[in-house]
């Protein structure tokens, strides 16, 4: 799902929260793992003759347009909360191929006070999928627990820990523009080169959306595509992805009422980019949310569902890891950044945290400040924290990146076989906590905060 640079987080639905893992490995014809860098989100090959020419885009920044956009972002950052209906359309993709909860109208409530720990810039929230004006599914998170209610089957799922896994790709219904413009990507580990560069901004007209007069702006940002390869496995050096957004900003409150976004790689006419249009209606700024707004109480008479969600019927099953909590951790001997061998056997009697990562993986880099914090807090307490560089594309990239960012926790190299063959993961980041007895205390693919990691470490220390 996720591309190489963290900047593409701003153009990927779920990736904007860093909730899902990048998936860099696919199987070749011989069944062996073949390393490839994942494609830009939702990008798909098309016949060259079907490729659409790039639309005319601004190449300079108009100060008047900049003032309107700055006002919008300032208004957004002052919000305590928002209540609205979003209508997401993904063009060029069969709606039947979209994950459940992606596309169509969703009643969204976001509480920006008391943000949850992790990359998400909000706290409590509710997503209510609509069909023909009626709710068909409701996801709610109250800051501690989450519930997913399915109306057609009168059933629900609930969790008090892995809420982000329960949410899954329904995160696509979250208002991307609002989230990314409240996120501090630099604080999440993005370097200046990773961040999108605004290269064009202009006022292109005006329109009325949901009865609200709007100024329409077109913005162009570019993102370096380091690490991506062409069909022959050759590096696409010097390539940039272009993100063109056309946004209708309401004059009344400065907030967007429609966002149309297209991604493309200039010069690669045989690539069709992500093309979405999201309309925001019934917008209420700083509403007075009550306890019922984010209630995670199951409706009376609804059955609790512990198995796969009904709306995922027919979807490909999630990949299973080869190990689980309680199993003996796979043995390993890997070299650290100084070329010294580190083995699991040498760490016996200590609690070990392994973080499988790569420099091209946005969610991995978003997690690293939290990994560093865990390393600092548990140092000298019988806990060893290791990054395990995996599926890396450039020699020396891991050492260089950690030095540039000032990360001081140790890093092991060439973790491909440990991640893929031993643990059976096809996505990173993958996080593993190993107890003092050498058994796995926790393993999960993806990163949604460090609360579960800390809980697993504390429990392992207490044994």
C-alpha cells in the first residue's frame, strides 16, 4: 500500500495515519521472495494510448492564493472539532474493487482535543458509512476502546487495544486534507527532502458547494521517488511524483468543501495516478460533542462477532505470520552497524524489542521516534531495543539515515531472511517483543502507537 518516501503519506488514504505496513516483498514464479519497491498508492498500469495528458497546472505561487490557503490551514489548526458528511469518489477504479468503507458518503466526527498517542492528529472520532441516506456501518473510538457496528448483519466487533487494526482501510473515509494539514510530518521523522515541495499555486475560479460560496485554488506539489524501480528493476533516478490538488475553500470559515486530487509521474505516460474527489457537506465547526457522539456501547440485541467481518467476505485473507505470541523466537545472528555479530542467544535473560524497518518505508520512519523514546526510557533496565534493517535498497542507507536523525538505539543489518523466512512477514514495520525466556511476547505488523509495545515490555519484565 505504501510507497518509498514518507511524503507519499500525504497522498495515501490509510497511510496518512501510518496505520498499515508497507509491503515490499512479492513471490516470483519460482516461489522465492522477490524484492520490489511498492508502487505509488492506487497507481496502476494503463496502455500508453490510454494515458491522459497532464492537465495544465500552475508553475508559480500566487501570493493571493497563498494567503487563502494559509488562512484555511490556520483555521483548521484552531479547530477543536468538526462534524461533516464526506463523499469520496475514486476515479478510474471499479467501486467493487475498493475495500469496505472506502468510497461513498460517510458521516464524520473528529475531536481534535487530546490527540491519541501516535501519528494521528486527533482524539475521539466516529465514521458512519451511509447508503441511500441510511447508516450501514459505524466505527467509533472514544480514546480507549473502539467498536465497529455492521447494520445489515446486526453485529459488532469491539477492541480495547488494536483499534487501528479494527479500523483498517476504513481510515480512507477520514478527511485527508484536514488530517495531513494538522500533522507535523517533520516531528514524525520526515526530512526536508521527504516533505512535499509546493511548486505552483493559483486561484482558478469560484463556485458554490453545499450552498457555500468558495474560492477555488489549484496547488501543485512534487515528491522525490527515490528507490522506485521500473519494470526491468532499474532505479527510476531523478523521478518525481506530482500531486495536483484543486480545492474549493469556503469564504465563510476558510475550510475546504471539495478537494480533487490527482497524482502522476511526469514522463511516465503509461502510469495512471490516484484520482479522487472528496466533497464535504453539512460542515459544523467546533460542535458541542456529547458522550453519545463517540459511544462504543454495543446496540441492544446486536451479536458480537469474533471472526472475520461480514463485509470482508470474498476478500483475500490477511497474510498470517509463521509465529505468534508464546512461540519460541526464531534464532538469528546479524551484524550491527559496526560489523559486530549480535545473536538472539547472546541476549538471553533480557527483554528484546525488534523493529523491522527500511529507509524507504514511511510508516517505519514515522515509528522510529517512538522506538528511540522506548530505548531511552528502558535503557539499563534489562531491555534491548534493535532496529532490524530489512529489504533495504542501498548499501549504507540505514547507517546514514540513523546518523542523520540522531537515533542512538542499535541497528542490525540484512534482516530480510529473519523477517520473511523466519517470521513470515510481508510488510514492515513489524514489531516483535521477546521475553527473557526467549519466547515471543508480542508481534504485530504495522505501527499505531507505542502503548501496546510498552505493555508487552512491562509484562515481560515482570515475569
